[in-house]
């Protein structure tokens, strides 16, 4: 209001010619702002659809990968698939290669780690991690001759989210902070992949801002006023900030998650332990709405791909805002 009043007074004293110049400048500035707003909205429009998500999950949860057990031929195929996607999107390997190698007893194990550098000279030294485990249990109890536990919801679903978000940010390059996209192995062996990566990054003295882990996002709740919950909701303001950034109640708190201590039972926890920064799992399943946890019937046809695409499309601009705020707005509660 003050700016408009000042310009109006100046126009009265300077005359019609100057008023025209001021008007033209105002129109030009308004046009530029409008164009920028349109561009921002365009890049935040739905960037992934249900069919694309289903294609990713269908590969990762196919019988050909034989349940993606750590150290297996199947999980090696899954890792190659994820590496290829990261490479195609232009993500850099964070280490010498995309594979973060370690041992699980005698087994060769590897997280897949890609990296998109931030666009701001200062903020690029701060990191956000987007992760999900891509391993599963291999096999399960025989059901009608089927023993392959394909793990569609657990956790080909979360892995598809990481791949989709990597695509979004690599195409838009709208992150001032740097983002690490990673898929963990050996989650089913005791969260070993995330623990290994968190410790390795801690040793390298990375400046971690926040970590978001995607776990079992393949089915919606039917009785909640939110689309997903975060584990450890009460420990930080992440849920509140995500809802503020989304402009809706996207994230809630799960009583079941709190009761069973799910905050400590997924791959977010290692990063909380190592860095003491907000590190949470986003999930749409607290086992009250999915009957096939660690069951051979956790198959591709059990998931709701329209819901998954909607959730991932809403997460993208939320994470974009996290990656671009001038200060670190997401904090642990005292």
C-alpha cells in the first residue's frame, strides 16, 4: 500500500508523461511476476502419473527379482535399475560410484546413492536426504504354491517415490540446497544399510539439514484426515512445516506408530542418531490398513497407484520449499 501511494503522489507532481512511464514499468514488473508465478505453478503441476509409478513398482516387485533379499542376484538387478534411472536423470554418484558398498556378514551389500548439487553458492553446502529401502525378505510362507515375497508395498512403493522425486528435481533444478537420493539395502536385516550410510556421511562431516524416508506408501488410509503420517511426529516441527508448505493437512500423527515405536524401526533412525536433526519416515501404512506385511501376497495388484501418484506429486513442492528456504525452518523440539 505504501509503495502504491508514493507512486501516485509522484505521478501528480511529475506529470502525465512520467505517469505513463511509471504505468508501463508497473505493467512490465507485474507481467514478469505473473510469468514467474505461472512458471512456478507449471513445474509444481503433477509430474508423475499412476501408470509411471506402477511401471517402477512392477519391475521392482516382479518374480524375476526373487524378493530382493540382501546379497541376492535379484537385489543386484534392482540396484542396477535404480542406478540407471539416477544416471539418466543426471544425478551424480555421491561416492566414487552410485553403490555404497559394505558387508552383511559374508554377503556383498550396497546402498544406491545419487546426488543433486544445490544451486546456491552457500546453501548447497547443506543437505537434504530422501531415502527408502529397496530390499525385501526374499521368500515367505507358501501360499498356493507361491513363496516369493515381492514386497510391493514394502518397499518397492517407497523406492518408486525416491526415483520419481529424483526425476522431478533433476529436471527442474530448483533446489538451492543439495539433495541426496538414496535407496538402502539390508533394512530387513536390522536397518544395516541406513546405519552404514549415516555413519559414513557423519565421518565426512556432511551438513545434514533433514532426512525424509519413504516407507510403505502404497495404500491410503480410509479413516484419517491426512494422507500420510510421519514417525516421531512429536519430536520435531517437520509435520507442521510440511503441512504449511503443502497448504493442506498432508501429514498427521499415528497413534499406532507411537505405540509401537516405529520412529526407531525404519531407516530414518540412523540419521537421527548420527546427526540429531529432524529425520522421519513418511508412510501411509501403520499396519491397520494393510494385511500383507511380510507376506507373499504383498503384490503389485494390491497397491493404489492413483493415491501414490497424488502423494508423491504433493511431496515434491513440499521438499522444494525445504530446499529453498533462506534459513533452516525445520527443527527438533526442545
